[in-house]
C-alpha cells in the first residue's frame, strides 16, 4: 500500500520535489521549465522544484540547448524565484547557412 501511495504521489507531483535539509523552503522555477538543478554539487531536482535552505547555497542550473547558470540561493522572505534561461546559440543563424546539396 505504501509503494502504491508513493507511485501516485510521483505521478501527481511530476517534476516537483523537495531537496535539501531543514530550513526555509524556496520554490525554484525556470523559464522554460525542465532544467536540472544541482545544489552545492549534491542533491538534484528538475524545475519546478522546492529547495530547503538554511543558509546560502550554490546552485547550478542546466538544460540542454541553454546556457548553464550558476547562482547563489539565499533564504529570504521571497519564497519563489524564477530564473530565465538563455538559449545557447542564436536561432537566427540557422537561416543564414545553406544546406549542402544531396546527391
């Protein structure tokens, strides 16, 4: 029964999970969602997720096709943070290059 409840919780919560020890909870989101967050080289979650902070924590935020961001997360009165992600390559250059001729 306990396993079934865990599976149901995972299905309904999706990417939302809580990592970290005791402390203030910070809800971390990225735009676009689905980035992998690593806290101080340990614990991971996929955005959106919640992180328990009891002091400043170094976070690495990475998503395929986007520039990796390194930020310091601090416990504060702000309970939600949205980190905008920047595309790794300019999309305009795709139209500037010609494709090779196919035989």
